[in-house]
């Protein structure tokens, strides 16, 4: 919403500075978006008097002018056809930046004649597209006067951001009313009491044919005008429209645009000479009915859209835009004014279907003051008669005024309990009265009737907000959520911290983070376990997004497939988000999932590329779990991943009976259904399944670092075991041999062959021993090695390879 400071002062009597006003607007919840100083850049432009104008000696279309700026006379070469001796124009001296052209003026010779400035056109100044000649100012314009003062550019433009509930501030008067309630000024008399007498009966009448859906247009008012002259609108009106970014068109159209922004009351005028019959009807469009709108485009309508039509055709889309056929032209002399109320929901639905964004739609879909249907016709009549002349008819209408809002009761104590500020009843009533509410006091409680323009106020909490808003949100004291607990300990949960840890770990492994929909297609969900009826959306945003996702993987696999289709075969994507098992609070799981496709790029230059496999996914899952402080060394790998993973190429990471992660290659059946080329390796880490620290007193999420000053010792072991023995079982046996000294265990080789026997394998492991109290002696190392060999043999049947 844009307006100028002088425009605001038409409704608000105030001596406050523009800074004080804009600060107060933000305090009211009408947040300042921009304050544009239109005078900026025009400081050097002055009124110049052309005291001499002669033909250029070497150019037929150029003239050599001598311009008096009030302080000196400067020679200028000018090519404008209207340049002449005695005229007054806008002069820019050398060294000035011309905004409309982007040129910095300097003294130069034009065809051999020196020129030290420029006489400017409107386009060169960025005021309009007019470039037929230089600006020709009135003869009585003072020479040397500032161009900013002459053109009224010392009037800043204020732009505020409106929230959808503040439709009453979609007009300058509503903004002025809010400001007046704070005491920054006094609200001037409004349009409510204005009355313009009619001198004849309207030749056009209204009719409503809306059946049971009369709320589509509950009331419409109109007035006819004859003998009007639809020329250019006055300069003051054109200046205001240009200041807010609107292009002046003609007097009648400019008046409707002005009232829309000034009072938040959209209007429309029809050329009576183009109407068929003497009745305009509010009705619903016929399916397939077409209309050419004022934006030059043709729209196909349906039976859910409100239109205004005569006996032959639809002439306007109700609440959205008028039609080209009945629009007013320069030769229009007889017009009919429409001032209607339209249903906000139907208006918004129609605008979305047709893809039309108009100033009328912006206001009608938020709601307009119902009373404006009455006084809006009077305001428009006064402007049309004053600017275009002619005479006005008596008003004509159809429908009835909607019922007023009911009385709302507010206990003044609720201002403190809801808003944190104690405001007595008298002060609260004073604020509400200033905003237009009708209030009374009964049994210590305020009875308030909202004004017709505040249809967003529905209950006691709304009244509390109004009192707090006008009193100033800055006056609400800042208090901690809990006085005995630092806010830092309450601001983020352990699960939220783990999400951050997992994201960082996966990104460090070269994976790109993706953000996909929390919904997906039912057929895709069925590939990943399916969903119950409780997870099907009643009103999906798309037919392909009709269920809540049971897994994060379907969207990631599809994204990897789209990358393959575009020639990016090697993809690594991850996402942290929610997946749903059911519609209960405990049915939402926090998941970190990822996919890899194409070839795995080795880190060592001597290694060769290979297709991604289950072990790549397992490494990603373990990296995420490690970052989240999961007890990775205690996890067991089992081959019981769900059926969307490849059997024999997948697994689960368990801590006892609890599954912390699934990993493996995606099943070829699933890839085929999704249209993705394999192989694709994937993992799912369930962050809320990771055990949390038992001690809550310290608030720590990981144990304290215990760094040892003593040198670690590494020993290699090769054990011969049966083929069916998992390497994880060997690792577990080694760790349990001496939990204090064994710091790390890793597999670096697996060998099979005749030398180890049929059905047997040799697993080579590197074991790191970290002493904490003293450097280990050779005897102590041998003792630990003996315990390792004995425990491995006991738990796995493995023997040390000779």
C-alpha cells in the first residue's frame, strides 16, 4: 500500500515529521516497507527562462538557446521542436545526472557549438514517457525556482506492508484513522455524511439474479451521469497516481483508481451508450462464457463466477475487472457508476482461477466496508461532477445492507493476562473509541461493537490486540519464559541438535542437501510400506501429492532419477525431515536419509571407480550416527532391512532390539516403478531412536573428552573363521577383551582360498590400544593380545592365522 505524505494529511491533521509518522506506523503493525524521497537526485534542476533562441549554424533541427537560471545565463544546444524564445522550462546544468537517460551532463560541443547543460523533457526526468518536447512551464513560474518545489516532488512516498486481516488500511483514510488513535494527529471529517443531490432518475437500474447465493453480491448501488467530459484528470490527481506507480488514463478512470486507494472503495463506470437494454444484472456466468477484460486479455468464465451483464453479454467480472466492451473512452458523455459489495471467498477463487491480480480484487477478497456501498456512490458523484462536469441522477440500488457485527464483551483484566500489560478500563475504552468502536461499560466489562470496516474483529482476544497495538507493542515488558532456567537450555531440543549434527556430517561427505515435499503419490508410498487411510490428505494441493510420506527416500530417489535424465549420473543427495507411520503424535519420526547413484569416486588416485553399493550407504549412515553421538561401537549389523531394499545387499544397524538405521541398495523393482536407473544406494537414520545421555543435570549431549598423553599402540591380527561369521562379531569380541585399553578396531583385509580351508575366511583387523595411566610395556601389550585371541576364539570360534 503506497501513499504520499500530503495525501495522508488530507485525512490526518498533524505536525509530526515523516520519520515520526513512519515509526508510529511500524509500531501499529503497519510495517514500513519503504520511504521514497522523490526529490532525491533533482537538487540541481531549476526553472530556466529561454531569453534567446536561434537556429544552429550547422544543424537544421538544433537550436542554440541562452537560458537564464536566475543567477547566470548559460548557452544550451537543444533539439526539442517546442524550444523557443520566452518559454520557461526545466534546466539541468553541467555535472548533473539525468535520471531518465542515465547520462551525466558535461560541457561539450554539439556540431561546433558549446553546450553547458540541458532543457529536459518529462521522459528525461523519469516523470512519464512523453518525449515530444521539453517541459513547457507556465509563464508566471519564477525563474531559478527549484524544480522539486514547482513539481511538488518534495512529498515523500510511504509504502507499508499490509497483513491480510487489515483490509481497512487498504485505503489512506484507514491508515490515518489508526495513526489518529495513537494521538499523533487528529482524524479529519470523513465521507460518511456526504450527499449529492440527483437531478433526474437513472436510465439504468440494477437487478440481482443470484438465487440462493445472494451473498455473492448482497448489495449494489449505482448512479448515472450525463453530459460529462472525459478529458485528462487534474494535475493534482495525476501526480498522486504517478507517485504510487499508477498511470493516469482519463478523468473517469483516474477517479475510480483514486477512490480505491484513498478510501479503500473500488468503483467501476460503464459507458451507457454501449449497454443493451436498461438493466444491469448481477448474476453468475454461464459455463464457457467469454469476456475481454480491460487488460486486453480474453477470459473464459464458469458458473461459480459473479459477473455484471446487460441483456446481451457479460460486461464485467464482479470484484475483479471491468470489460473492454463497455469501457469509457475520450468521447464518452453518459456513464453509469457501479458501487457493489462482493463475497471475499468467491472473489479470491475467481481471481486465482483466471490469474488476474487487480487493485479491486486485492480489496474485495480481503473485504470492504459494507457502508462504503452507500457513501462510495456519493464520493464518486462529487468527484465526477467537480472534474468532469455534467449532472448526476438519483441513486439506484438492489439488495440489502448486511447485518451489523454483534457486540463483543471484553474484561479489561484480559489485556494483562493475554498481553502482559495492565491497562485500566477507561484507557482501553478510549483506544477502542478512537478506532471507531462503539463502547459502553457494564459490570466492569467493556461492551464493544466493531465498526463496519473492522470485520476482522471477532472476539475478546481481537479487542485485546487492538488495545495493545495502539498502546504500542514496544511497551510490553520483556520477561523470561522461566525465571529459574536459562533460555538457551530451552530453545532447542536434543533431537533438533542431532538434526544439525547429521546435516553437517553428511554435507562433509560430499552430499548435497535437498528439501522435498512431505507428501507424495499414493502409488509411490505403496513401494515404501504404504500408508493408512489416516495419512491420506482430504484436500491435496496436487493429485500427485495425496498422502503423507512414510519414508523420505521416495522423493530423494525420484530427484536422483531426474538428475540422471539430465545427464548428471553421479548424484549424492540427503534430506533431514519427518516421515509418518500413523496420525498419532508418536507416529512422526525424525529421519536423516540419503541416496547415492552412479559411480563411487575413490579418494585415492590409484583406486578405480566402481558402482555405488550398500557399503557406501552404510558408511554414510554410520557417519551420521557418529555425529549424533550414537554408540556406534555397540551397534549390530543385521540383514533384515525392509523390502524396498535389495535382499542380500542391505541391512539394519541395531542397538539391542531398536533399529537406528537401515541401509543398502534400493530394490530393482522399486527403481523400475519410479523410472530410475540403478544402482542406487540409500540409507535412513532414525534420529529419535538414538539414545540420549542419561545425565540431564549437566545438559551435556556428549561425554567429556579424556585425552591421553601416552603413545597409542597398534597391533594387527588375522583370524580364520567360518564364512558365516560377521566381521562385526569379531570387532565386538576384540573390544570386549579389554574395554579400557582397546580404543579402535578396524577391518583392513578379508581373504579366502585353499590355504585357509573350504568354507573358511581370514579376516585381518587393526587394533589400537590407548593407555591412560602409563606407557605400556611389551609384556602388557602381549597380555592384552593374548586376551584378544582368547576372547575371539571363545565368541566366534576364530583362531589366529599362522
